[in-house]
C-alpha cells in the first residue's frame, strides 16, 4: 500500500504529477517521508501596522475588494485584493498566475493569510499569500490572540514548494494519508532497545511529529530519530564491508628499517609530525596479514605524495610471504592523465634513485623507468608494459583508470593507492583492489580448474591507501567512509607561506587595485590563475546569470582590457582531452602567463610558479572549496596571493569569506561550512548521498559515534537476523549503495 503510486490514490492533474516528479515524490511512502523544512506558528499572529518588508506574517483579515486582471506586458493573470483587519487597517494582496483566486475569495470572505511582505513604489503588499478560511476574525485584545488560551502553539508545517505544488497542498495530502491508515503499514526498522537507549520515537510517532507536531520538541525528536536512522543504516553497510575486508588475508609488509631510513634521509627534508604519524599508522597496518583500509585526508600541499611513496617503497622492497624471490608490487591510481603523469614523475624521482622500477599507464601511452636507452623514462608499448607488470619487473605502476582495464595483471599486488579517491566510482575503486582475484579467475579459465579446487589463498587482498585533499569534517568522513580507518594530515610542511587572501569588494576601483598588484607579480615572472563560475556567456534573457563571469568571455576581456601584454589561455571541461592537456602543459612551461579556468583545475595540478589566483563569484562557493582552489598557489617558496572577487551584499557572506583569512587549515573551514552554512554547500555532500536531514545530524559527533558503535556491534555479533525489518531495509540500501 505504501508503495502505491500517488496517482492511484489521489486525483492528480498533469501539473501536480510533474511537480511531484520534480521532488521525486512518486509513492505514498515518498510523500510521508517528504518532511517540512520548517514550521510556522499560527498563534504568533501579526497586525498590519507592525509588518515590514521581507517578513512572513500571519494576518487575519476580511476581503473588501478583489479583482483579477491581465498584466499588460506579460499577459499573466494577476489578482489584487484589499484585506482589512478587525482594527480597520488594510493591506494589498497580490497573486500571480492564479486566476481562480478571486472565485475562492469573494468580497466578505474572512481568512487567515500567510505570505511574504514585498514593497513596490513605497507601499507594502502581501505577495502570493496562502489562506485558510476562518469563521471569525479575531479582535485585537490586550496582547495576543490566544492570550486567554494558555499561549498554546499552533504549529503548521512549511514544505519546500515547487511550481504547481504548494506547501498547503502537500500538507493536506499527507494528512489524508495518515487519516487513511497508511502509517499502519510502516515497518519499524530500528531495534527496540536502540529506540529506548537513545530515547527516540517510533517510526509512526515520528512521522506524525514531523508533519503535525504539537510542540517544537516533538519535531526535534522526530528529526533526531530519522537522522540517527539514516546514519545508522549507512554505518551498517560500511561496517559490514569493513568486516568482509578483514576476513581476507593480505601480504605482510615488513620492510628493512635501514632501507627505510635511507629513503627518508634522501628526501632532503624532515617529515612533518603529521606525516610521521601517518607513516606509523600505515606501516603498522601493512605489517599485518589483515588488509589495511585507510583513508589519508590532507590539504593540498600537506605532503601526501611523500607518505604514499614511502608506503610504496616499503611494499616494493618486501618479498611475498614464504617466497625467497620476487617483490611485492604497488598500483597507484589517479583520476586524470595530468595527475597520473605528475605522480609518475614524482615517483621516478623519489623511488627511481633507490632502484625501484616504475611504470606509467594511461589511456594514451605507457612509460617505464629506468630505461636502457635513456636517462629518463622511455615510452613503451602497452603490451610490453603489461608483460613487465605481469612478471613483476615493474614494481610500482602508476596510472589513470587504464590501470584497472582488463588484462593488466600483477604478479604480486601488495598495496593499492587511490589518489583523490572521491573522483572514482565505487566500482572503479573496488576493481583495483580486486586485481588479484581477477588474475586468479583468468588463470582458472585458462587451466579450466573448477572453482572449488582453489586454495583459500585466493582471498588475498592488497592493502588499500585511499587519499583525498577534500577537507570534510571528521563526523562526515566517519559516516561516508565508515569502512575506512582515518588519518588526517592537518599540518603543512614548514616554511610554507600562508596565502595572502584579500576580499575584493564589487567596485571598479577595488578590482583595478587588485589587478595592479597582480601586474607587479606577473612582471616579476610569476603566473596567475583566474577561476570563473561558468564556461560560456549566459543567456542574455536571464538577467541574474549575466552577472556571473564566464571563463571564455573573461579570458577575452582580460586580454583586451586588462593584461594585453600577457599570454592568456582558457581551460574548461568542454575542451577535448588533448586540448586540456596541451593548455595545462603550456601553463606549466610558462608559455602562458594567465590561465582562465573553471573549477576543473581544482585538484592536484602542480605549477609552482603560479602564485596568484583570482576567484570570481567567490560568494557562490563553500569555504572548503575556496580553500582548495587557493591551494593551487602554495607550491613554491614565493609569497602566494588569492583575490576573492565577491558580490558581498550581506554581512554573513562577508563574515563567512573572512573565515578564509583566519582559519588554520581546510578542516577548520569544512567544520565552519558544516556549522554555519547550508550543508548543501559542503564538499563531499553531493557525492556522499547523505540527505540534508542527516547532514544536520552530522553536526553532532555524539550521534554519529553512537550510530557507528551500534552498527558495528550488530555486525560483529551477527545480530542482523534478529531484526527482520532492519535486515530488509539493510539489503535494499546495500543494493542502491552499490549501484552508484
Ligand atoms: P599533496 O598532499 O597535495 O599531495 P605533495 O605531496 O605534492 O602534497 O607535497 C607538496 C610539496 O611539499 C612537494 O613539493 C613536496 O616535496 C613537499 N613536501 C612534502 N613534505 C614535506 C616536508 N615534510 N617538508 C618540506 N617539504 C615537503
Ligand atoms: Mg597529491
């Protein structure tokens, strides 16, 4: 019954159907789970004399005049009414595109109106108010309407609306579903003891509390319940995954201490405290025969590559267990060709001098170092590379997702490293880790060995080191990466200059002053990034979007009007792959001074000489994203500069952007985003699949930890079978989570 399409329950117009589809509300269940975004309070009524622009008052009034007419230009129907309060005060109300209003509110109707106050030509009016007819309009007494009524609240839900669907419509339909007994069909997924332990309402109470709370604490309790439930369900899936990994075996990596010391000594710098700790965590993990699953989070430039290189070195110098010959191998996957090449170059430098053979595989070409024919890496054929990877000669293979393509087999894959892990799908990440199994299957096919004839040894998993520069708050990381252990690099290598960040207000003078400062930097040989929110010019009909700079147009403007003496390149996602690579290369080679780009340069690209960055429309980004963008310019010993061009109208925007000049690292900013900004703005939110409601909960570390602990207990003690409804939900969720 709950999964019946709404169109079979209610008579819906096409407009309703479309609107519901836009909100992904298709079934009765969907509607019951469409929660209000906030609550209004009818008992807090206002009087016309007190209202001001921007408010959403509740007014009781009588319609004394009403008239529908067609707007002159747009031909849109507009209904205008005069509303009169008991006090005699009046206000104008206006509805757009709702021609039937005048029939519903004939002169003399008394109603409660809720709408936003707008202003036009100096006079206030009520825009598109919602209304409920009332028998009588209250007279202002000394104080409030319900003063003799013990000040009871009269909460009403406010839902997010969409064209063709009002909050009121949604509320009425929800009420109808509840009245018709749909709630009786709901399964309680949470175990009873958890409801009791954490004082959470049952699912049926919670749904009622959500849509029709008697008091604010009801609604809060309901939100807490659903948030807990969501985080708990995610944790169940993650904890099961973790338990599965841990059942497999892994190669123990026990590197020679003296060799490791030689490696770190050759770096030419001391590891930071954070790096040392990360290395300790990793060496301890990979030294065991339980496969490591660790996430290394660290700001851009915090030195993750060195940590990864050390782990790779430790692995590549270790013999597989029980074997006196051969070495373990490492697979390192990066999301783009540019990044893979960069890492390859870094690894050749870091590992090559210690006699490690490094290979590179991308969709385009393959390289190997050392080479018999030159001092640097040589280009080789894909077939040749595959052969050397399969026989173990290439010890560390760096690549794009070409690395996981069929037919790339390792002899003894001991460790996989995934850089910018959030840029890969789950399937791609899993595929890299499953390489040893893929090889076994291939061998089985060749020799036609029956599956059951395989030894247990086939369940060897490589250790996994995942890395990300996306600063997300700890609670969110614990939730969405619940199957991984977490190490955070929250310290930058010493001597790194702090990015001098300036908030540039939207005036021509301020802009020019910033350009002049940048010109001095360009003159002394530095380079500049300019980040724009969009690629092409906006549709001129859409006024608002015109204010947003496009990379293509901005590049032209800069080269004509601002920096005609410099070479300017454009980079954006609509360019062909080769074009992107060549623009990036030109920038790296300093054939281009200024690179105007959309946010595709967000991650990983390393051009040390680019020490200036302009971010246009910076009020549109989350703080952690801005922080990541400015991380592009801290790759050298020169003083880096960041200019935030922003349309800072509101005090809060200015304050928020100000945090960028004071915060110590990206994690602090991510926490700031989480606490003070709509969670939708946070990095990692979209891909995490966590609802806004659960994101609210993620502000609360205690709740997240409780959900994680409870889920882990259920998995470890195999208690799922005791909770059939929970198991059903769990299975469904697992399917959808793995489809992604
Ligand atoms: P990311 O975390 O963004 O991958 P990288 O590993 O690329 O950062 O490091 C950025 C730069 O900092 C590199 O040039 C690297 O050689 C240097 N670096 C890393 N660790 C240290 C350190 N402990 N001291 C000084 N420089 C370091
Ligand atoms: Mg890196």
